[in-house]
C-alpha cells in the first residue's frame, strides 16, 4: 500500500504542469521622484506597492512569490526597466527555496534594462537549493550609457542548517551584462550534486554557501578596489575580488548563510556610496 501511495505521488508530481509566472516592472523619474510607472503580472509573482525608505529619489519594490518555493516545472520570468534618471531597488521578503524536483527542471529568468543615468539594484535574499533540485537561473542586463547595475547573490547548496548537502541534482547559472550589445561580463556555472568539484580546493572548497556582489556600468576606480579588498581581507572567509574597466565583482565562500549575508551586507554598505553615490540604507524587510 505504501509503495502504491508513493508511486501515485511521483506520478502526480510528474504530471503537475508547474507555475508559469511573469512580472514586468517599469520605473520612471518624475521630477525628484522615482515612481513605479508600470506593473503587470501573471501567475504567482507580485509587487504590492512602491516604498520610499530613503526618500523620493529611490523607489524600493519587494518581489513576492506567494507559493514560497519553486519546484520542477515552475518558470519565473522577471523583467525590469528603469527609464532615464530613475533609481530602483528590488529585494525579496525571504529566502528563495528551490525544492527537490523529481527530475524536472525549474527556471528563473531575470531581464534588466537600465537607461541613461539610471540605477537598478537587485538585492534578493538568499537562494537555497535543496538536495535533488534541478534549477536554471539566468540573468541578462542591458545598460545604456551612464547606467549602473548593482546586483548580488547569496547561494546556499543544500539546507545547511539541517545538515543537508547538495548530493544530487543540477544547478545552472548564466549571467550576461552588456552595453549597446557589447558584452561587459559573461559568466556560466554548472554545478552537479555530489560532484568532487564541490569539495575541491580549486572549486567550492567544501563551502556550501557563496556570495557575490557585482557592480557594472561605471569605471572601477582605485578607491573601489581598495575598499573591496579591505572588506574581503577582514573576513574569516575565502574571498576574492575581480576588476574590469567597468565591472567589479567581490565574492566569498562561507560555511553558512549568516556569515555570508553579514559579509555581503558590509561590502554593499561600503561600496554603495562610492559606486551609486548614496549611503547604504538596509531594507527593513531584511530585519523581519
């Protein structure tokens, strides 16, 4: 009887069509204010309202995914556009959870267009990839002249708090950032659950959590490098800094989410005034 129930559940999961969700947001500058001028959604992706914790110049939006987790067959498509001079900051209310898939792939696509002199900050909370998940996350950013993109990622392989490791499954990450069709940064990562590379010194060195801050679109100055290296060196983590003429990446490998989140928050706090010209004000949702 138990075998039959388990088989019925597996068949039901395989037959499940999956959520097909889309969210399209457009931000505009009107006088001294950035406004959420366009918001359209299909399926379980939402933004409830625009927030202004820093004043009218920066419009903050919290992207909600009501189901609370992503399973095989789900697809989330998020498209953001910032008009000239706008400053949009987006985050999430909690961790993104990618559940064991049962063999089917789940997708998330993020498309960002940033017009001249506009800024977009994409600062989601951590992504937890469960053992057995099959996930693809794609990010594409198109920058106009004078535009800036600041994005970060906290990636946790397995539910580390429960002692789970990423022993099975697959995770693919693809990031492309370009200006007027010219690539500024292209990166692809493929991780297999249980791969020796997860423990190798040249790979993830046995650290299940990684964190990355990426700033693109503005010339990387010496002060940027000095500050990012100073923060990286102060942490008891494996860290690294990559600098190109218009792209800066600061990374770490950590044993858990909390130290990675604290480290990433400090990097963002120190770098935001230099790269974006504004003091870092952490979204209140991060403290709830």
